[in-house]
């Protein structure tokens, strides 16, 4: 049995038939929007002043919001990392001030109701559930 599939683009602004999908990026996030020829032209007209004065970046750097290849870290992520490090130290785990937190520590933190101290500590030898 043969099938014929038709894809119809609908303008995301006004619901009319779309002529194209327009891609753009802002603040490290990439977007696509389906627009009619009229709305696509309006978008390009509005952005023209910014595009004309902006620096063009390679596709490899597009979307990156920091220099030197470092990842942008949200305040929420940073606060969680600090909490994990603080918890780990308080519970006898060895954890560095910077860098990646080991999977063992991350898992122990997630299961912290049942893990009170690091393996090898007094609490760990008394039969409490240990990370590992």
C-alpha cells in the first residue's frame, strides 16, 4: 500500500501558511520558527540593525556563552555543587575544592538519608549503608 504524506508549514505568529523555517540564536539558545514570507521579512528587518553590527561566529562557537570553551554554570548548579561538597566533607568523604565530584560522592549525596558517613569511618563500620 502506498502512502503520500504532505507536510504543511503553519506560520507560528498568525496561523497562515508558512513559507519557510527561520533559524536564529540568542543568549546561547538556538531557535526555529515557521513564518510566512511576510513575517520572515519582518523578522529580518527588525533584526537587521543588530545583525549588521554583530560579530559573526563559527558554527562551532555558536551558542557558547563563555570564552575559552568553559561551560556556563548556572547559579543553581553552583549552589548544588557547593552543597554536595559541604555534605561530603561533613560525612567523611575526601572531596577537592574544585573539579568534578566523583560518582560515588554524587550517588551518596542523592541517597544521603541512608548514607551518613564515608566508608571506613566509625559510622560506616557500624553497618550503615555505604556509598560504593
